[in-house]
C-alpha cells in the first residue's frame, strides 16, 4: 500500500466549517457591494445641500420647485442612462436624492395633466427632441436602464399646447448589437 498522508480532524472539512466559510464569503460580498453605493444613496434627509454639491460637483441643471425649494440635477445624458436629482428645501436642506430616469419615476407622469415644464423639472433635459407633423406631437426622449439590464428609451409625446398625451418605451438602438454597425 502506498504511503498516504494521515488525515487529522483539523484537515477534514466539517459541514459546519463549510457553512461558516460560505457565510463569511457571502458577508464579504455584501460588504463589497455596499461600497458600490450609487450617488443618490449616500445622503441623509436634512443634511446641508453643500454635501451633495461637494461630492457631485456643481449641478448641470437647476429647477425651481413649487414649495420654494430647488431641484439640482446631474445628468449623464446624452450617452448615459442616469440622472441624479436632489430636492433641496427653501432652507437649503436635502429632502431627497434619487435617480430619476427609471420606470417608477416615469410612471408618475399624468397623461392630460403634465406639461413640458413638468417633464423638464422631473427628468431634466431630454437626450433628443423631435416633432411629428402628421401626429402634431413633439416628442422628448430619455435614455435609461430598466431593471439594471435593459437599455431603453422613454418618450413623452406632447400636443401643440404642450400637454402630455402619451408615453412610450422602446429598446435603445444604440445598444443593439445587430444595429450598432448602422451608427
């Protein structure tokens, strides 16, 4: 018989030991992901607005809110899919910081009630605008990432009075490998 190394209790992995190692690995993974927090997840309500500006730089867009506050925006358009928006109250304190180019935000738009101004204040400047004369509709389009997987375009259609009449979401052709050679 060949000489085999002797197995000791310390060299044998126990089911409990394997579970502990797996739990430790999962815990480290969670901690690593926590370090990847998005810009809109790193601020506390009531903190001074200067904390957002110090971290993200001067906002590229600023809009007045009805309550006397401001909405500060940091878009990544035209090629990016996010816009970080910070709502600041009249006293200069953070109310919310969030990513606004996402379905839950888009679905708040009210057909027949919202105007171009409402869409602008809620989502910032669109990546593209166009006009369809036969439909008599102006269209504002935003690039976004749905479910952190699908590259999409969300479009708002306005009538000639600037009232929102319909919305539409479509795949973003910029990220379609079959059509990429066309651009």
